[in-house]
C-alpha cells in the first residue's frame, strides 16, 4: 500500500455493490475486534473511487475474508481465512486470482482466466488453473503444503499487512503449468453439458431404453426484455437467478416425447425435456446456465447448478416481469376468475398468455422436487440457439 493510502472502517461490506454498512471510528472498530463482532477495513487511495482492497473480520464466526480490486472495481483476488480451534492461527482456506485480458472483460465473465487454490487442514491444496475461464479445461493438481505456508499467526488489530490480499499467488503454488507438466491433469470444463443433448428431440435417435418420437409443440414464449428467466413459478423464493440473454422476441417451445420400454410394467409415453428454439442453426456446444455467485470450481462430479423447486415445476418467462407473471398465474388458476381463460394446457404443464404484459409464462412439470440445471445451446459463433431443461432422469452421455 502506498504512503498516501488510508483506511476507513465499516460495520459490514457487500462485495457486489462495493458498499459498506454504518461507518465506524477506529475506536469503534477496535472495540468490535476485541468483542469478536464483524467489521470491515476498507483500503482506499486519494482520488480513486474504488477501494484498493477490503478485509472483513468476524472473529466470533471464525472467519476473515478479503478482496483486492482493480481501478474498474473488478475483484482481482479474494481470500478466505479460517481461525483454528485455539484461535491463535489462521488457515488460508481458499484463494482465487483473476487475470483480466482487457478492460472490457467483466468480473464474472465465464471466459476470464483465473486460478483457484483450496486448502484443507490436512495440509493438502487443490490447485486449479483455468486459462480459458469456466468455459475452458482446467489444469489441476493436489500438492502438500508446508506448515509455514498453511497457517499464519492471527494478527492483532494493528498488526495486519498493508493490503489484505495481493493480486498474486503464493510461491508454493508455482508457475502456470503446461498441459504435460508432471503431476498435473486436464479436467474438462464443468460448464459443459452433454455433447448431443438435442438427440432426445430427434425422432428415431438411438437412446438405450427409449424410443424417441417427434417433439411436441407447446406454444411460444414472448421475451420482450431480451432476458429469459427459468425458475419454478410456485416455489416461495421466486426468481432463482438463472437467466439467459436472448434477442427480444417470441420463441417456440417444444417437449421431447419418448416411449419408455419397461420390462415388467410395459411401455409408456413421457416428456423428458423441454426447450425453447431461439435460433435456426445447430448447437455446437451446450453449457450450464449460471446464477449470481455460481462458480463451477465448487462443483463436484455429478452435481450441477440450476433452479430449485419444491413444487415439481419450472417455467420459461421474461425476467423483467417475472413477478407480474407469477401473480397473474395465481389469479388465472382460480376457477371463474377474469384471467382464467388466459390459461391453457400443454403436454408438459400449463401455458399462460400474459396479455398486456407482452410476455408469457410456459410452465412445465419436472420429475420431482430438487435442482434442475438449465442448458444453453450455442452455435459455432457462440450465439444462443436453444435453452433446454431435462425434466426426467436420463443418461445422455452414453
């Protein structure tokens, strides 16, 4: 930190908006530190509107979190420290460093290069380099961490280093490896979906145990704002945060219709996926849609991000008027209500015509409660051409 930099104290800190809570005097912050209450130390420079960095201390919770910012307000590095049981030492639990290729790259851009380090108390660190961001493969390794690198002495109120976290990696992490470097393995992007997800919509496609029939039209969905939301319309928390940017317009919806062969119960028909047709071209790659704060580095094998439902339902709708569409849906479901004729049935659920809202809500049933990933199909040039949800358990990797 330069000689001209200074600190201010806040009661809290919001990383997204880069705003704090109530301003604290140094004496108030010192008292909160002694009592173990949370407070933030904000490192500032004269003439710079964005902080250099922030340290959020919460001794009672056993945590210290810190962030470094560039002049555009993007987080260049963030670190999680955890207090050991005896409260004398801090464990470097997680470190994330972003390397923005240019001034136009957004902080949460899925193609932003970055490196993450996750450390466990048994002195093992998982290092993940993502030179292509979340869309690219990772180079990963597990390494043993020396005790001196694993723990740091818990500083007193006046004993912290100049900046809470530097925008560089510890020396023990080493230089960025080559794909062939010993001890490193290449891990496919966790953002990628099944290569041929679309085959459940192609009549005659070969999938074990299924006979794929012609897809069934389910109306169209108007998305005038250009931001498509996918969420459960009946779950209490409302909009899940899963949104996809599309050109404003109306998009046909289809259900994947299959015949399932059962040895003991005979065969039956089932809708196993739904999709919106956004563009004309074929899908070159599928990727998982993410909500705010979703980070594929935190995913493990067999898990995915998506929208949650406790009503076994999901829906496509315009994000800008999502709550208005939900309210209209609730009124339309009441028999005899003036809005009841806005509802119609489809093979996968119900369809709500939004009328003067200029947007519609296409509700589909899922195979049960839980979390359902939303898959975005992109063309060779990266444009969105499909948005799909698999509503039944299927193995599409085989």
